[in-house]
């Protein structure tokens, strides 16, 4: 299980790199300071999720068509009790949703490329009130382009131009990495 200290250390290092993001993450920091277990998906104030920004050699990003939201998103999801690190969680989620084997995925940096806070609407049929997801988005690369989407959660998976990433900050950070010498 991912500890609160692991989350706190990761966010502290992330904010050292991206200090302008502190206002966006104030709720996360407040909940951590109160001792909220943000690794527990039943923490209804909010909890951490992870996403993989997977780049192929052509500079394309991996997007899935997520059934529950109907949106084109990078692969990712909730932390599980067996996840020992955030890195392990993001590799597991990318593998589960796209079929890319863990050995084909390379973590490009130990820190998230982007952190996002977004509200998840209540899903009464699942007994879930509205809450926040604190999505930590890690950059990965792969040379494998064959995708096998998980049909239970994902309608399709495809390689796309980074301009299709929905979040403008994430899009700018990915495009800057691709064009950097």
C-alpha cells in the first residue's frame, strides 16, 4: 500500500519543480496535513489516481476512450492496496488498460510530469458521492505500438498527436519535451 509519506514526498518534490501549481494542489496538501489516507479510493473528500503519458518513438501519446466518462484520456486509474509505489501503480494501470507489457514501458522521470485536481460526479448506483481525483501524471515511453485495450473499461486505445491532450498545461509540458533538443 502506498503510504501518506510517499505521497507527501512526491508532491513536495513535484512542487519544488512546478511551484506555480501550489494553488491547484492546496486541497491535496490540506487533506494530507489532516492525515487523510489519499491512497484509499473510499476517501470521499478525494483520493489519488495515476495516469501514464506514454510516448512512442514518433512523439505520439497514448489515449484511451474511457467507457465510464466517454472521454479520450491517457490510461490510468485508482491506486490498489498491492501498489507499493506510484511508479508501480502507473505501470499497472497502463498495462491493464492497454495491454502494453510492463517490460515495454520505461518511466522517463521519477516525478509526475503534471498533477491535476478534478471533481468526479456522484455515481449513486455505485454508492459513490461526488469527490475529487488528484491525478498524478507520469511520463513513460515505449517502442511497442501494438495495443490490446481492456474491453471492460476501454472502448479503444490509439496513438495520437499530443495536441489532442485535453489539459492545456499537460499538453504544453509534453510538447515542450518532444521539441526539446
